[in-house]
C-alpha cells in the first residue's frame, strides 16, 4: 500500500473516532510494516520519522462530545500518546452553549442557526 495524496480523516462522534482508529491502525500496519520501520528504511524525508509514525501528510481530526476520545485511540495499541498526537488532533467536549443532547447541539451548529426552531427554543429557556 502507498499513499500518493494528502490524507485528512475527520471523525465525528464515537463512531467516527472508532472508524478513525481502525483506519490509523491499518495505515500504520501497511505503511510502517510489522516492525514500524518500513518508511524509515525508505530514507529521504521518512528517515526522520519515529517507528510507527505516519508522515505529516496523513492527519486525523476528531470531534467528540466525550472526553475519552484520546483513550479510545490509544486503547488496544502499544502507541504512545505523543506518537498518536503527531498525526491526530482531538477536539473534545464540544457542547454548544445550552445544548443538552447531540441533536440539540447539531441543530445549533447548523449554518441557519438564527432561524432554527431548536436554537430559538434553547434561547428562550435561558
């Protein structure tokens, strides 16, 4: 397997985090090899990578309501948090002001939030 273009995976919510984790594990396995050094052996810009580190042009961005997204990414792997953070950014605890559920927060984040009935309802409750 090879990556010929930049990769940005955006995972939203618990399912998005779990899918992204599986994608990262597969990319690390296929690109870095079983010993984690296949890219390093290619040399060039890859020679400065740590074992199992993906190139900088492979990035993941995760958005989750819970604080445990980072633990999900690390669970079941031998990868350090530092290594995971080189290719993944986690935005956690995303709660719109006044949001009490995913549905309410999603509605409040929509582009037409000023006319949204859900936004108006939450604003009246404040």
